[in-house]
C-alpha cells in the first residue's frame, strides 16, 4: 500500500499509470553500472520516479573534466568517489528510497555479485569490455538489461530481455575501438540516459512498447531519432549456438 | 541503378548526410560500400581498415535487415534499395 506521502509525491504519474504501477516501482531494485554521463541522468530520474532501491556501481572518482555532462557531481565533489557523490544527491532528491553506493569497477569476478538481486540492469558504462561482461551476467541471471552509449552528438540505446530479444553481442558482435578521450557534449548522455530511464519505468510498470529488438539511434546534430530493427543471431557467442 | 545510403554517427559526419549513389546493375553490397568509401577520405577511413577490409564493428543493413560481413560480397542490390550503415558509439 502506498502511503499518503507517496500518493502525493507521485500524484502526477499515478494519474498516468495507476497506484499498482507505482507500487511496482517502489518494490523494484535497479542496478545502474556507471555513475557518469549516462548514470547520472538515469539515476536521478529513477530516484525521482520512486524506484524502491537504486544501486550505483562505479570505481571512479569525480574529475573536473567530468562536470560538463555528469550532472549529479559538482565542483565540490572533485576527488570524491562518483557513487558517493551521486548517492548524496539522490537521497536529497528522494529521501524515501534506498540508495546503495558500491565503489567498484565491474569485472568478470565481481559482476554476478554486484548485479545480484537486481530486477533490472542499466548499462551506463563507457566501454564495450565491461558491457560484454554485463550482457553475459544479464543473460545468466535472466535479468533485463538496458543498453546506452554516446559519443559526440550521437547516441544509441536498446533493451535486452534475455532469451527473448537480441542481446548486446547479437547487435554488436565486434566492439568499436577504444578511444582515450571520447568527445561528448552533456546533452547527448542526458538524452540517451533519459531514454534508458524511460524504458526502465515502462518495463517495471508494464507500460507501452519496449525498446526491444530495435536500436534507437539519436543524432543530435540533425535532431533526429531513428530506430533500426535488430534481431537475435543464432550463432551469437553470448546467447546463441556459438556460446562460449 | 540508384541505391539510397543512410549513414549514422561518425560516418554521417564523414559523408555529410544521406546519399543516393549510382552503381552498376547487379552491384553487390561490397561494391556499394567501396563506392561510399570513395566519396571522401574521411568516409573511406570511417568504413575501411587500412587493410581494405570493412571495419568489423560497422553495422550493415539492407532494406531494414542486418547483413553480415561475410554476406556483403554476394548480396546483390536492386534499384531503389536502401542501405544503412551504423558505426556504434561506445562512450558513457
Ligand atoms: Zn546474443
């Protein structure tokens, strides 16, 4: 049952999808991997929407060069762990939810533990090495994963439902090359992060058509958003017959 | 015959937008990709490795369907087809 406080706080969205959907949000546990350009807007909007437990995983500390896009961190946070900096803002935004900050870089060893118990995983990471690990963890635990990535004015997002939709390796069997410094304007992860948060809310509340088997592509220069169809690959190395 | 090319992300910057290319009747996907690469130095770099092979991470689509790299040499195009080329981004 929702409290009077909750009924008031979430009134505008309860008007949209009802009290039961709001209860589902309150009972959900979402693990966001990455507290940077994507992780900040994802976490902020999921906290505001009343997700019961938001877990942040990131091993980095805040750097001055992060501040053009990582909007939960401020000048004063430089040198602090990103997860601590972000968690403080989220608790201030919504004191009724649980925010768990885990300072760790996701790797093959700790991935299953860090993602354990999640109803939903959000890929807010900045490289494909970690993304492939996260994809395999999601497939193994059969937990949906919402992918997002950005560069410059360009971004992409998709939702992966293990066993039902194309997985990350079906869509991207070969990782794009690593860059030391990835140019980006803050609005790009803002837009893609909110697409991811929107999918999370839709998935948990059972609203609308999910961004599954479609890759959403944002072109900020042209101000256009397109979706490209994607599909499961039978020989996928992560979810198909090519599994290893 | 004419084939429409929709390019995304860095490739779009390199090409400057969508393209309609004139290619010989019965041209393959590989032939079209070579023609796209020839439109500018940046387009060539965005699409091809130094070895001349198509960059493995670029997503190739033909009339809304994914095309594997291995199929590019044999897939023949028809007049009015649409090819989409998407080099994924990786930052966060
Ligand atoms: Zn797969």
